[in-house]
């Protein structure tokens, strides 16, 4: 039998080191401000894992903007070429 990595309760048909359904529900409700028991192991884990870890910079978002801009250049040039061709013809 596997155990929950937060509350150490036994779980059926789960891998060891996963989180039980009750702890997941408590974390979700805590995240939606519907559960606020500060002594609960799930809330302690959520605060430690979700609030105290520093946010990593989202460097990939900048790359997506650059890639999108590079993909837009040929479309703009094509549209300009079609417009010029329509004016000449």
C-alpha cells in the first residue's frame, strides 16, 4: 500500500509519494479561500510549496513574443506586396 506524502495516510492503487484525494481537495479549497485550518498538514504543505518558493522568471514568454514577431514579418511583407501589386495592376 502506498502512503500520501502529506498526511501519511494509506492509499489504495496509487504510487508511493503521491498525494491522496483528501489532501488535494484541502489544497484546492485552501487555494480558493474556502479552507483555512493552519494546523492541517495539507495547508502547511501548500504554503511551503506554493507560497514560500521564489517565482522563477518566465523567460520562455519573451521567446514566444520574439518568435511571433518574426513570424509576422513575412505576413506583413506579403500583404504589402499584394497591396502594391493591386495598385500597379
